C-alpha cells in the first residue's frame, strides 16, 4: 500500500479483514511506537533486532492470545486502579501530554479532531481528579516516585 505508514496499513487491515492478526516488526522501538501500535489495534510488537526465538515467541503468544505488550513510561506512571479506569485512547493522549504535545499536535498525530482529543483530556482530568494539564504532569511525577 504505497504511501501509507505501517500504522495506516494496520488500521486499514483491522477494519477490512475479519480476524486479522498483526504484529509490528520494527526498528522504531520507542514508547511512542508501542503506544501507536496499541492505538491502531495491532496484536503485538517486536523490535527487528530481536533474536529469532523472541520473534517466534511473540508470534505464538499473539496466536494463542497470551501476548503481553512491552511496558511504556505511561505504564510505570499509573497506579493499577487508574490504569484500569482509563481507556486505551485516554492512555495514549496522556502519554502525549506528558511528552509535551499540545491538543492540536496530538490531534494531528492521532488523526483525530481537536474536539475528540480535548474530550479525552477532559476525561483524563476527571478520572485522575486533577483540574489542568500541569497537574497531570505532577500526578505522573508523584506516581512514578
């Protein structure tokens, strides 16, 4: 699919092919790549530098539905109760806010409307019991400490 990123292809495949399993095999091993992979509903994620046994392990785990996603900085910053309360989209938005992105920048990166991202930010603030984005950063810092 010429001109599309792997994330775009994943989104297209997940919406057009029933029961399609997708594992990202990439050199982009970063929190952002993992979060994006989750956001587009990929079933697994692995770095190209992994050895063959690890690649086979991930593919088998995805096939048997026992795959566990790599941890991101967001995962280590949230308590279990809060993590369960947030939707995958809210977690993704939270990660971008913590990385310093603005609402319009997040909307562009996630190909969503500014209003959608603003609503997800509002839900985050409510669920975390804070009143503005600066408090979100402080919350993440306190939980990580």
